[in-house]
């Protein structure tokens, strides 16, 4: 399954002028569009009903009705997620908090799964397997995700680099060659650093993988493979719980997919590295 708004973005380049007009309206609107009939929606966008029908088929739906059903389901899930983020710290006892958080985790992972594009994931893993060196860039909360991914790669014997300060990240990315690969992580997709770096390495013919929401930014436009996570967290959020989980799921898939071809070698290297690190505890 794929989130219907993601389906719009995935097929955007193949849409006609009027179909892009529909796509732009749907992506920008905060209305409950699933309540509209095809005629009402056509009137709002100023296109014909037949154009909307062609649009829904082009993005992978058999009918406008099925598209509306998916929009309604996703709208309900989104409101439930936001409600939980805002409410679960107010007056719940510890047991209720744990139950709500478990449900929140499950909902986050399920929605992330629905956003996954397996062909793009396969392409991203192929880029990583062919890379001489992997450079990871991120800011804010995404720093923790980037640091965790780099550490996993390094322990498994894969040449990966990650620096926490922005100037060093920028300098490191500037030294990449077409034999390397960049991974840029930004939940919002609007982080200045990641957008600058992805565009910069694209101009140097360095392959890149971006992990972000499905937004029209340089990260998405210039990356070789753009992987998307769902917009699960409202602007007013208590910590970065959903965003961290969602991005971590994608990076874990990339990590496991990369070591899968030589799993025995990776496990052997992990054991060797852990043995060396144990000396620090003595």
C-alpha cells in the first residue's frame, strides 16, 4: 500500500497540465476533500469531472471513490496521531500512558510502511553497495539518526563518515567523488544544510539518497533516490517521537539491506569491533 498523497507526488511528472492543477490543489489543501463528490471537487479546481477521473487512474486508483476512501482513512489516522501527541501527557496514569504510546508506535510504523517505495529502496541499497565511502549529513533531531546509522555502518566494516557540526559536514560533502554516496536526513525536508549539500553533490555527479517528507525542495529534486516518510507530527510537538521513529525505520532498512549481501562478513566485523571497544571498559 502507498499513501495516496505520496502516490500523487510519485506520479507528478507524468501528469498533464490540468492533472497537475488537481495535484497541486490536493497537496496544498487542508479541506476534508474526501467529503467532496467528483463534481464538487471539479468545480472547486475548475476542471472537468472526467479530468479528475483520469487523474485518479493515473496515480494508481481504479476509481475516484477508492481515492476518497483512502483520503478519509488517512485523514482520520492523522487526526488520531496528532490528538495522541497532544493529549497523552495531560492526566493519564502510567499504565494508560504506556498503552497509548504503544498504540502510537504501532500507528507510526504502519504509516511509515505504507509510504515505502520498494523499487526506490532497492535502488538506494544498490548505491550504498557500490559506494567506496558513505557520507551522512543531518541537523537537529536528525543528527541522532545520522549518528546512529554511521556508527552501525562503521561497526559492520563499511566506510562511513558523519560529523555533528554543519561546517564540517559541508566540507566533508565537498570532498566526495562520484564513487562515493551521500545520505541526507531531514524529517521536514526543509533543513538548509541538507538542501545545500544535496544540490552541491548532484552538481559534482555524486549519487545521493534523501530521507524526508514528500516536499518540493532541493533534497527531493536533486537526490538520486528520494525516500519519503509520512508527515506524522504536527508543528506543535512534544519531542520528536514520530519523526525519529519513522526516519530510523528507513535508515535501519538501508543498513540491513546493505549488509545483507555479506552478512557473515558484517557479523564477523561487528564481533571484532565490539571486542576492541571492550578494552575501553577495562
